[in-house]
């Protein structure tokens, strides 16, 4: 798994092979077959672990926010989401690449649902008296905002070589603050 993770971050999922993974782990090219039925199964396990790490990053940042302020927690979880993506760009890309994720496992589905569930709970806590329909729309809106921003950063469409990481973090926080403000305003109306 460690060799696979390193290979993924270096090459991405498109150039990822079991043979190269085995070579890097210093085992025979047939050794991965003892643990994974296919390349897809190994990628599914990497993705599952990625979602667990994403949930842990969101939780850790959320716990740093004031427990009495659910809007701060929503923003903080967004910080955790973006920080995880920035630290693990290829894994993050794999997690949301349906072409690469052809093997669905119960563990993968549960890990993805748990990470998304953290976001749902944060939005619902920020707008507790909103209707179920508004909460659902605000979950979609807020997730799209944070995911879209970091995906554009990772893809080089926002930022680039001329912008420092500190400036990008500031822009990311501004996006998250605007997202939270919109969620609260829409949920209160």
C-alpha cells in the first residue's frame, strides 16, 4: 500500500500499474495478486483510505473551531477538505475519478459516505431551521464551492506559479467564508 500510494502521487492513476507497484515494494510482480484481485481492487483500497484520511482532516479542522459556532465548523471542515486535497493531489483526483474507480467495495462506499456525511452534518447544523430541500441545496452548493475551488487550484486554473501558497490559502478562506455566508443567508430566509 505504501509503494502504491507513493507511485500514485508520482504518476497518477493513468500510469499506475501493479507491476511497477510490486517493483517499488521490492516484491515479485505476482505478489500483489495475493492481496488484490486486480489493479482496480488496489485502487479501490487506496481510494477507501483516501476518504478515511479526508474525513479525519475535516474532523480535525472542525474540532479546532468553536463547538458553539456551527458556521465556523463548516468553514473549518472546508479548510480540512482543501488541505487534504492540496497535500494529496493525485489521491484526491483518484477519489473523484469515476473512470479510475471501477471497483466499488462496501468499505469504499462507507468511507465516501462518512466523509460526505460530515459535510452534510455541518451544513445542517449551520442552518437548523431550514427546510430539508434548502438544506439539501446548500449541501450541494457548499460542496461544489469548496471542491470546485480546490480542483481548479490543483488543475492550475487558479493560482499558478506567480501566486504564493499563502495567497492561495487566503483566497480559499475567502471562498469558504462566502460559501458559509450564502448557506446561512439562504437557510435563514
